[in-house]
């Protein structure tokens, strides 16, 4: 059995989230939570919440034995366009990137 959890329009760049997802991909859920507990990057709380939601969707929130992270990936969302002051009274545009996070958990390791 599989379950999916999604977090859309996260205001963190996809590259930063992707670095954290490589740590938990294809691992048991208990081990993934331990890895995230000691991680020092900012997206860890959002990944923990989404992973907890996926485990709850599969119905194993109290006993996580035998549940594995089957897939986890991040896609780019819409970019927020902002302006920053530059020299000589000019302005430069920059993009504040957003992300869509998808985590799929399964009962058996694949």
C-alpha cells in the first residue's frame, strides 16, 4: 500500500529542499525522522511535517515499522518577482523561488 503527501507553494528554493531529500530517499521512516532531527538546514521542519502527513495517510502513525520512503521529490513552483535597489538609483529584479514537495511512502521496501 502507498500513501502520498504534498506541500505546495513552499517559499524555499527547490535546490535547498532537494539537498535534504537526498538524505531520506529509500530509507525507513524511523531512520528518516532521526536524520531530519539532527539536520541543520531550514527546510527540515517542512519535510518532517510532510513526511508525518504521508505516514498518517497510510494509517501507521503510531507504529511506523515496515514503512519506507518510496519516493520523494521537489518541483519548482511559481517565482515571486521582486526588486532590489542598486547603484545610481537603478533597480535590479530577482526571483524568490517557491517549491512543490511530494513524498510517497510504502509498506514494503522497493
